[in-house]
C-alpha cells in the first residue's frame, strides 16, 4: 500500500462548469478527462496523464479554486493535531468507499487543505516524475505569516526548510522539502501580496513550452496574470486564471 504521508498526493479543482474546465485544462496541460461512476454521490471527473490519474474535479456552484490533498496515516488523529495547532475543520472526516478517508481543513492562516488516508486496498499506480508535461511541478503557499505557516507544516507533516531567498520588497521566499530530500525542494512559501485576498495554495503544472502554453491559455479563454518569467534553476513560469476564475500556474524548462 502506498500512503504518501506528509506529501501532496492529489489535487482537486472545484468549479462551476466541469465540462468547460475539463476542456480548458486538457488543451492547456495535456490531460484527458474521465467521468467516474457517481454511485449516488456527486459527479466526479479525473484529469489523467495516460492511464494515470493526476487530479480531480467536482462541481461547486459559485466557487472555483484548486485545493491540495496531503497524505496522513490517520485522518481522525490528524484532525485533532491540526485543530490543536490552530487550524480549522471545515468538513468532518468522511469516506469515499474503497478509495480514501478525508477531511477538509485550513491551516492557522486560513489556507485550505485536505488531509487524506488512502483505503488499504486502493491501488496507487506510479506517476511519471516531474518535469514530465502533465505532472505537478511545484507547490506554493501565499500566507499572512511565513514563520507561523512554515512551523505548522513542519510540525504537522514533517516538512523541512531547504533555503530562504531574499526577494527584496516581496520578502523572503522559503523553499521547503516534503521529506524526499529533493535538491530543489518541493515548493515554496511567501508572504501573500496585498491583492491576494486570503492565504491559499497555488499549484504549478508542467507543460511542454511556456510560450506555447500561454497561447493555449489565451485561446481557451483564460488569462495570464503574471509572467512569463524565468526563475532560479532556469525554468519558466506563469500564473494564470482559468475561464471559470480558478487560479493556477504553469512551469516549463522550455521557453
């Protein structure tokens, strides 16, 4: 059994128009979509790279955002720890039969997360490794309290600091590692900009070429909010907004 303890293991788009969003991300990122059997529950669609699920999507009228799932050994025990550390429980723990147990929460600064434990018999096929197009390449937290936010994720999930980068007026950018000791880390944290209304996570999807992806975003009705820009290590990034309003980012080693 694969339990991604302390790591992001799934990503989910909450959107008002799943068919339109499905086409947008399929065109931009290179995913395909698959509608899952409802079994009496709400409709659910997966984003796939080949035959491997990379993310999911569900309909929530009036709300559009990406959220990340962090794996834990015991959801119910972790709920207590998160609440004790200042986080909040927004949706009590529930089971997706045969798949996982999960709870929707937020960190002490208000950034939404989902904690989950896979069902013991749930198969987790091996995913292609970044920077393969269609994989998730980076995780970025915009927070009201960098030190407090890092302390929370370090204590609750075992993340470690790789390095701090001084970005001048934008403050410190802290690169963190989820425990797999990648040389470049797994993501970054920074104090949120004033125009970002609340603390939140943002996820970077790998694409073949940043400029080609920009054209696909525009052709699909999305917006480029920031970029393209080159970051340390040589990769190119953009931050964007899909046609339904969800914020996302793209990253590529190719301009």
